[in-house]
C-alpha cells in the first residue's frame, strides 16, 4: 500500500491509517472519514450506506466491497486516469459521493487530500493541482468567486459535479476553464454515478454511461439500468430520460415529480431549467423550486416556491418576464415563500419536505 492521505495539518500513510494511528486533534468529520478508510484498508467486506432522502426518508443499504471497487475501476477507465492520481475529497463522506472519493483514493493508491465541505472556502488547500476533484455545484460557484480558489479550477484535470443540477450560467462559466467538468448521474443503489455528461458542451446535457453499464427505457420513459455496481442486477428507476444512443441519454426529471396540468405533462426539473436564466437576471440571490398542488379545474397546478426575502417589485418583473417566455400551462399559478428550504443530509433541496411545510 503506497498511497497516503493528507488533511490540512497532517499526512498519513495507508499503513498508519490501517493501524488507526492518526492525530486525536483531527475534527469529528475527519475522524469519521479516517475510520471508514481504516475499515476499508483492514479488509472489511460489507458497508452500510444511506440513500440521499431527496424523494423520501433516507434508508440504509448494505453494499459489498467489490461493488465499490468496481465503481472506482469504471470511473478510472472512463476518465483515463494515470497511476496513483492526486485526489481532493471535499464532500460529505457520510454520503455515497464522498465515500466513493475515499474508496477511489484507496483503490487507486492515490495521494488523497481530505477537507471538510464547510472548510473548503476560504481555508488553505494542501495543493491546487489535482487529477480529480468532486464537488457539488454550490462549491464550484464559490470557487469561482474566490480568486485564490480559482487556481484549483485552473489546475485540476477532472471535476465530478453532482448532488444537484448545474445551472446554464455555471456551465457557461466553466467553458473558459481548461479542465474536464462532468455532471454525474447515479444513486446510492448503483454505488455512485453510472453516467457522466460534459458540462462544457452546448445544448442539453447528454449523459454517457460508464464501461459495463447497459440502459433502456420503458414506455413511460423511465430509465432501466443494468450495472455491475448495482445492488440489483437490473432495475427500473424513477428517472425520466430521452435515449439518444445505445449508451447515451438526456435526463428530463423524476417520474415522482411530473405535473399533469389539464392533461399537459410538465417535468419539474426541466421547467426549472427553463426558468433559471430569467430568475438569475432578476433574482440571483434567491433559490427557487417548482412543485405542484391539486387544482379543481386542471387536476394539478404549477407552484413556484422561493427562499428568503426579496423585493415585491423585482418579483413582479421576473414573473412578467416568465409569463412572456413560458407555455401557459407551465406558468406558475401560485408563488410562495419559505424562509429556508428543507435539505437532505447530502445538501440537496428536499422538495417533498419543503412542500409539506407549506401544507400544499
């Protein structure tokens, strides 16, 4: 075992991690991450992971070691990484995306740098030249705002960005950087991502599956996945997709969140992508989501929920601009406010709990 793990204050060999020989002053976050690494390096074969909870209560899943090893192997093959790459893990390692960064570091015998998500900005990073970094879109946007953090974006070869969709504005900004930026598609049940999309491309994001993954879609457009990393050999997801090739697809949204308004099907995530450029023009500080409520005439109606306080005048201007852009069925029939969105343990907006809070 030739790899090593770096925190902001210490460097540990894999052998030291295996023995549990690390600084007792490390933060609780790092101790938990290092404990997982110790279990892995000691040969543990079964690990408990938790689903994100974005569409229901988080649930535990038992995952075998070889599934996680296979996932790391497939990612490395897709990205064509060289031996012993340098990695940065700055995600919540209690969730699958962060855990798999730890696994990749150990499987690839990497130099793996671990920092807590909250300390990434503006804390000093051990280095700025990485072969692979994984972040959520919010972290990437913060990196773009901090001049010294921009060096990380400029010197890193590959970025995995997931946990939430990346906005068109962010995609446009990333096109000026030299590295590869991929939006991830996956779930805990497939042990992290099974497809990646080039964020620097123009037009709709087209996801390409990792080696060994087979996909199809049923009559309603729901994605069927067969992956060597899956906890089942093959299963039907609740993701609506448009197949664009044998191993390629465009993600349209979740089957759970489709709005049937007067017989017109509206994909929530797709509508959010339509609204986002206009919303950014008038209300760039406030986040928003689209959800639905029952309607006596339409069956279901579109609801827009925004977070925090904003100017009534700015909101009126934004909604007027949206009215001229959107199909009448897609235009929100109500606009509601919450002080703060409910979120999942992985940081995603939990639209189910947020909607429940408003008693829609």
